[in-house]
């Protein structure tokens, strides 16, 4: 097995490239520099969220780990993350991986991602390893933009084709509804692998579960796992006849069957989330590699759990992962890995893909570019708790819907906007483009508000990863409160105060509450993007740091 020093060679090269001139982007050649190894090359991209063009994306300031994950990757951020992987601050990789000095470095290094840049990198790897490479997409690909919402995912099916993806899986894809998902899967250029999705009547598989490849003389089995809690995190009524779950025993049988059928390398293409996959790796034998997704984590080297390698490749096209494997006697004898940051200004766009992106965006180009506001603050969403983009959305809900309290879902997707930027309609849709966007207004008793917050907190901070069933903490406007992540279930939400009056939230009193993305069928209200755009039309956005949410026990 190669050493940690070997593992970090690619990262060290990027750090060294930035040491003398901290704001010089690495070249395309430097990004691709890699010493090939073994018979199989896996290329992994995940959680694109329908982002076709370069963007800025600030990583989390806070990523709380609980239970056995406390203080462990991927729950290290900022300086702690850099120290863990010996990455110098201010370098390209440090900027890509952390929130540190984000505004200045984002202007210096430029935006990241873009389908045409990702395809350039993939084509280069394929050209180097033509008979060895498998490109795998980790899901959350068909949702997250206005163009994808308007085409109901069809534009991103074309993106999968451009990526030369050879398998994919899903989560937000299911929010288009069961019948549309079937249409999209039928149109895909690759299998949609979701072995943990069965129909409720006969318990039969709805989708394929395993795809077998041969690369470099090695038989490779790729097993797909969709997000196990889709009917909880998203509307069940959109997929009423399908069951989801981790289904550990069924997965173990599929791994065993793949081995019995001659697979020398077993890969789990997962949308479980990192902590779930860490637990799964320790409990299901025979998986060599888990390509993990859903939680948007990016790690510059794999995490080894027993004999299983966990690879985390970020989101929004900001990174791709390359993993080379030498397989001997049905086991991984050696591996080499690179997390490649997709600095858009460093990479020559693939001409064919650039033309495809223009074609897909053309019907909506004028609307996408329409300026609807301006921000004087950094707007970002990534993190366990409220981000400034979320605070702005909550302010819009309270003002435009005349509410005392606002609740905004803890979605992880949505890129960052730098201070002094115009806000376009596309920017708003990049944070709100869902199939159930109604901005509701209702009355709730104080005890009901607390119950909602406690329920979401348990989903997020339950020490058992198998019970972490959603995204990040619901974003809250109009309330001050304390969140104690170490407290028992039902006691994590404390000191609730209505900011409008400065008085404690009363359990029996009714309050006006506005929110959006309700999972209940028939929810009424204007689309959230209309509410936000109306708010933005009233003047430039300035979001002050949120000091109304206090964190304990992290």
C-alpha cells in the first residue's frame, strides 16, 4: 500500500504551486498531473445540482459531527481541515476546500466548475487511460437550476451524456415524480442504479442495482444506492408507490452475489451521505470503494474504514475525483487518488460541451440574465446552520408574507454570491428551483414551532448516522434560540425568543409563520422565487452576521 506521502502528492503539488504566488491558479496540466497506477481508474463527480456554468461556492464555516463522527472528517473545516491534510493557507487547494479569506481569494482565483471544464478533464483522463477508466455520477444531477426545472430534468440527461457517465443514482431526481423519473431514466445514456428502491406492492426492484464492467482485465461491479430517506426529506406524494431505505442486509447480499459472479472490485455508488457510508463500510464486508455523495463533502484523500475506501468529491462541479487502483487476487493492493479542483479559468473548455451548454440555456438566456437585485454582503448557504442566503430568504418571507417567524428548508445546494454583485433571476432560482415551491403562510402555536425544530435537530444531530434523515438544520427567521447538539432528543432547542418583541416564545400562543418547500400535498402560496424577487426589488441586500442562533455542545 502506498504511503500517506504518496497519497498527498497531487495536493502537495497544488500547494507548492500556490506558495510563491498565492493567487496564481494552477495550470490545466498541473491539475491533471498524476502518476497512473494499476488496472482501473475511477472518475467520480457528484451533486452537480444542474449547474452547467462556472460559479463561486464557499465551503462551510461549520460542519458539526456528533457521536463517533465528532471531530472527525468530514466535520473539520477551515484551519482544522488544512492542518489535517497539511495544506498551506492561501493556496489554490486551501481556497477550494475552505471558507478562509473566501471573498478575496474568490476574486483572485475566479469561479469554479462548469460542465465544459469537467468534460475537458474527463476526456484527458480517458485519453491517458482509454481501457481502464469508468466515469461515475453520484446523483443529485437533474435538479437545482431553472433550465432543469423547466425541462423537468431533460437538460441534465444531455449533461450526463456529455460527461460520458457510465452509471448514476439519485435523490432530488425523484422530486419530478415517479412517472417523470421513469421517462428520464429511459432516456439516460447510462444505467440509473438504485438497489434500495422497491415497489410497495411486490417489493420488486424499481431500477437496476448493479452494473458490471471490465477494465484492464479486472471485473468491476458497481452497485447503486439512492438517498435512503427521500420520502422523508422530500414529498412522499410524488413517489407514493416506492419504498426507500438503507437496506443494509439487501446490500450485503448484492455485494456477495457480485463476488460470487466473479467481481474482483466492488464499488458502491452511493447517495447515502458520508456518515452513513462510514457506518455502512464498517458493517457490510466486501465493498472496496464507496463513492459517497449527498452531504457535499470534499476530501483531498480517501478515508479508509477497514478495507473500504471512502471517496468524497464535493458538489456543484467544483471538484472531480480520480482514483487509480491496482487489484490483485480480488483485493485492492494499492491505490492512488487526486481530488481535482475545477478552476474554470485554468481549464480549456471542451468546445462540443460548451456548444451544448449554450444550446440548453438558449431558450431561457434572457430570463436567466435578468437582474433582480444587488447584494452588498456575501450570500452563501453551505453549512449546518443559517447562511446569509438563507437569512435573506427568511427576511423576504417575513416581510413579503407579513409573518412573525420564517422557516426555510436546510437545503445544501445553491452557490455563493460575492459582495457588490448584481443578483440575477438565475441566482435566485439556483437556490429555489424545486417542484413544490409554494410559499405558505399559516398560524402555529409556539409548542408546534419548537416541535418542528426539535424534530429536524434530531434528524441532523442524532448520534446514530442511520437516523440522520435530512439535510441541514431548518433555517429560522424572527427567532432567537440556542441549539445544544449534545442534549437528548426533544431538549436540543432552548431559549426560544420572538425577536419582534424580545419575549420568550409562548407554547400556547399562536404566531404567524411563513415558509416554503412544505412536503404536504396541496400547499398553497406564491412560488418562493417570486417572494424573493419582490423583496430584492426594494433595494440592495445587506445581511448582518446572525447572532440570534447560539450553538452549544459542538
